[in-house]
C-alpha cells in the first residue's frame, strides 16, 4: 500500500461549552496539514465537529476523499467519539491506517491500544507535525515504525512505545494550510458573527498546576514563534481570509515580556485590525499593569485569567503559585483598561458543600470579572491530582469530562445537588452582572448584552438563565428587559447547547 491521501478529521463531539460563543477551528490540524503537504501528501482538513456533521455525513466524506490514512484528535471528553470515528474508517476500508493524537491519546495510549487495537493503528505522542510525517514516510518505505520516535502501537500482543520525540524548536519554520479551512463556518457570536481564527503563537507552559494536562504534555517547557512571524500570520488571516477576531490558543502567550511587547508594537504599527482574545496568568497581568494601554491599542479585547479557587488552601493544592488577592488585583487591572475580563472557578471538589459554593459565588462577585464561569472539576486520568481525587470519581464515562457535567461526588453532596449548585452559581453570578450593567463602559455594555443573548439562546446555561430572568427580570436595566422582550417576540427557542449550523 502506498500512502498518498490523509484525512484529518475532528470527532463530532459536543458539550455546549465553548460552542456557546462561536465556532472554533482546530488549529493543530492547520499546522499538521501544512507539514503533510510539504512532505508531498494530499490532505483533507475535515472539521466534522464544527460542521455539526452526523455519522452518515462523515461516512460520505470519507468515502468521497478515499483516504489512505485517517487521523483524529483525542482529548479526554472526545475520546469515545474519536474511537467511533476510527472504527467507522476501518469499516469503510479495513486497509486504511488510523492514527490518534492529542493529550488523551498521548497519556492513555496503553488503555486505548489494549482495548481498541483492531481499529486504532498508531498513536502519536506529543506534537504531530514531524512525527506523523515520519510515520507515513516510514510506512511508504516499508520500514519499521518502531524506529520512529513519538509513537505507540500494538504489535505481537503487546503495546510498543518508541522513545519520546524531541520538541519542535523552530516554530517559525512550520508550514501552514489556512487555505484548507472552510472559513464561513468559523464565527464569533459575541461580535455579530465576526470571522474567527485560532492561532498558536507559542507552545508550552512553565507552570505545574496539578489539575491541568498542559504542564504534563509540555513538561514545563515553553517555545515561541518570533513576533514578526506571528504578526505576519495575523496579517495573512486578515487580508486573505477576512478574519476579524483571533483567539490565541497559547497557555501563556505573554510569558516573555520583551517578545510580547514587540508583538503589541508590531500590531499597533501595522494596524492589522484584528481583535485578540487571549488567556494568560495573573502574574503576567500584574507585571504588565504599566502597559495595559498598549494591550488595548494593539487590539486585545478579551483576557481570561485562571482564578480557579477562592481559598488559598485550594490554590495551593492546585499548584497555582498565586495568592488569592493577586487574582482580584489582576482582574481590576484588566477592567480598568476597558478590556473584557473573564475567569473561572473550579467546583465539585471532595470537600465542597452548598455553603462553600455559595461563598465562592460571593467571592466571584467581589472579584468582579465581566464573565465568570463555574466549572465542574474534570479529573483527567493522567493529571498529577488524579490519585487524590480518584476515590471520589463517580463515572468513568469520558464523554462527561467536559467541565460542565459533574464527575466527582463530594463527600457531603449528591451528584444531583452538585449539578443544581453548578447551575445556580452561573445563574446568580450573571444576574448580578446584568443588574450592574450601567457600571460598565458603553462598548462593554453592548458586549454584555450580546453575552446575555448567547446565554439564553445558545448556551448550556440556557435553562438556568431563562428561569433566572423570569424570577428576577423586573430588577434588570431597561436594555436587558428590552432584549428579553425581543427574544420573546421573535420566538427564538431557549436551547440547551448550540443548534446545528446549516
């Protein structure tokens, strides 16, 4: 068999979380597709998840492209759908080579291969751009995959694990395949369905958060693209593909202040016009308090910082390496720069009670981010914190490991109680925010009204928000009441999750 055609397919998994705000592309596939094409392979970039395709649609596309290889991405919540995808590919063509990658497959390769080796041929552990190309080149040459670093596969009734592949250090040299992206489907709802891209400006994380997969995946390493390279990519996305909003997928894009300032200066100088959404650490916001005007001028409109917990003991258990009071200070800095602030709080820990959750809600109001989300702890089976949490794990159904559905059972709460408290937390926080809408700047007021529309029409929180507005709507500002009336008049359904895109 000669391998020529490679289908990169996202599994059709949905949880209604990030999908509330828009449709997000798989940036990893953009870079992997670029590397495959540079090596001479024909690629189909197929985002079945974002297209909201069902299994018959997926089967039809696989048959039409007739790939020699089907590769998919396996994060924990999507692993069940990813396995179903590669099983379907084998059903269509038993000779097709199937490959899994991403964080769950990287760490749980033994479990996956022992159970699913009939339909999963190879697992790429770590970055895929070099490893996947090396694997396919090896297979085409009739070589032994056991000589390719960064793989796991099943052979002779055993799992074979090759040595770890080195990290890619020259990220500027990676080719891209933005022309393969089906651009019309990628939109950011909070800005009137502006065209949305996701870009990686750096890889890695230097922190040791005990609940997180990224510090394990990158082994506390950090590498970055040059400011000139990343800004040139933003120019390409804006000028060629009409991208208006870019989310940086990096864990800490601001880690190197000198590099980050150079990026901001180039964005200001070149007036590209894209708006940036990003995540970073509380420490970096505190460090950059003196240049937040530069953030704003460069187009940074939305910053997420991970608060995670309201008490120091939990922060220390999470290895956050921050103090409770620092989180409040960082959010104040973002707010004072008139940038949208967002954070999240992790709930559902073993010692949580309705009283501790209520205290967290009050703390969230005190921190005063524009957007605050209350997430169910997802105990990744490979995370450092997992052994401590395992006695409280109530389900091993990975489809529920989506930060919305409770997975742990607290010592003094039922799962049903926890689910109710999670919903109430978001409901109470956002009701508080909308009651204080007039305290925000005009552009933030407009943004938050868009957020309200998302919450009551497209979010996994739709039911709770509808009920909250019914109970407390009279206390809302006129703009909020007007939006509610328009929603009711238009007959828009109050949906759980996002409706399929036509």
